[in-house]
C-alpha cells in the first residue's frame, strides 16, 4: 500500500514526523481507536492534509504496517546472514535474542503488532497476520533444514512441525516481554538483560534435547 504523490513530495523530515505520529497513535489506540485528526494534531498539520497524503485511515494503516513488516524482515535477514557459520542451536538462540533486541529498540512497532493481533477491527487483519506467520515459518524452516543437513538435528525431524513449534515459542516469548498478563510467571516481563539471557539459553537447551540427534 503506497501513499499519494503529495506525501512522496514532502521533505524527508516531514514524512518521518508523520510516520512517527501515526505509529504512536496506532500503537497506543489500535486501529479502531485511532483518529486521523489526532495524528494530524501530533504533527501540527491540518486533518485534511492527512487524507490528501493517504486517502483514508485504512490506507495509512496498511502503509504503516507494511513498513514495519519490512523492518522485521530486514532484522531476520541480518541474523540469518551473520550466523550462517554457526550451529543450528546457536542460530536459534541468536534469532530469538535478535527478536528481543528488536522489541526493546522498537517498542511502538511491536505494540502495533500486538494491537493488530488483538484488534478484530483492523483491516485485512487475518491476511496480515497470516503473511507474517508464513514469512516466519519459511525463515525458521530454512534454518532447520540447514541444521538437519549438517547432522545437527534428528534426521527424521518433521521440519514443518518443528518450524511451527519454534515460531509459536518465539512469538509467545516476545509477548511475555511486553505484556504482564501473558508472562504468567515466566519471569520475562520487564526482566533485566541477564535474566532474559538465562531464559533464552534455558529455552534453547530444552529445544536442543528435543530436536537434536540422539547421542
């Protein structure tokens, strides 16, 4: 979803201000609770300008969400390339830690994702979440397939099911970092870095015992 030409003709600094303001509103109020006027007020422009730039709240939301997905994909590609020489369980650990780092550095982006997850009024919600999960599963399956071919995983491992398990565990772990009621005693919510490191290592050890080759 692309904005109108009038937005593309704006100075880069003003585009950034608008994007940050929109992200702030959507990540706090969700799609249903966000008003174009509130975004315009944050930027200090007329409400009509927002419609001129994007046409509608829906188009703005989809544009913003696609940008955030691209940021996540860039993060995954970076971890994949930087860990290509590591064993599969080191790669799993670094991938999850990369997710933790991303959530810490971009809390509003992650908050937007959570809002989409739980806001039934968000447009194209099922399609967007479905595409995110498909991209994650594809990334994880490729990582696991490489590990299996190297003899680092059980040769009879169901790669599709294993990727599903990893995706589910990673998603749930990151949710526990951000939302107290989803931590449920796991000790991740607002934990310090050393605690999170220990939790990640413990989780990867459990995965190693279940997915690794027999002694």
